[in-house]
């Protein structure tokens, strides 16, 4: 008997014909299941440009915010966390109150947002009346 001394070479092959299909399916799966956070911004309804309304001075509460985040309401320096309670008290006294918010040009955005959040909480579910004045330069 003759034995062939040469061993047959086995070819090891990985089938790649469906690789592109699988990659495409994985891509579609992750695109469909991934959620993207979208910033909604500040929800304020602004009046039309050029629209001015005369308001009695007794109905206006001046709120000033400086560059360091310190707050002053009607010539009284307060902590930002006190805005809600002070405005709620003023709203009980005067239901037509309008808060005029004025900031320094160098005021950080986070201080401004803190003030707006406190004001919105003070009004609760009622319609808010906030006037945003131009920053001091």
C-alpha cells in the first residue's frame, strides 16, 4: 500500500458575504434605539417688537442682578433663594405686579437663569409678568 505522504491542505475560510448586511442592520438598530437630548431653552413668550405699554410705577418691582450674582429687589439686597417668597408676598399685595429684571452685562448666565426660575416658581401656574430690561453696559 502506498501512502501519500503529503497531507491535504485544509483551507480555512470565513464567509464574509453577509458581513455587510450585518453591519448595516447593527447600524440601523443603534440609530433607531438611540435617544438624543435636545435642549428646549427658556420658555418665554416675548411681545412683538416695538410694542410698548404704559404701566403704573406701583405695579413695577425692580429686580437687579450684578456680575457676582447678588440680587437687589426694590433697593433691598437679598439672597437669590429668597426671590420666590418675596415676590409671592408682593403678589398677594398687588396681583397686577410686573417684575422688571435688569442685569449687568458681565452677569453669568447661570445667575440669570436662577433668577428666572425663582420668579416662575413664585407665580406657580399663573401667567407670569416678567419684563426683561437691557443689561447695563
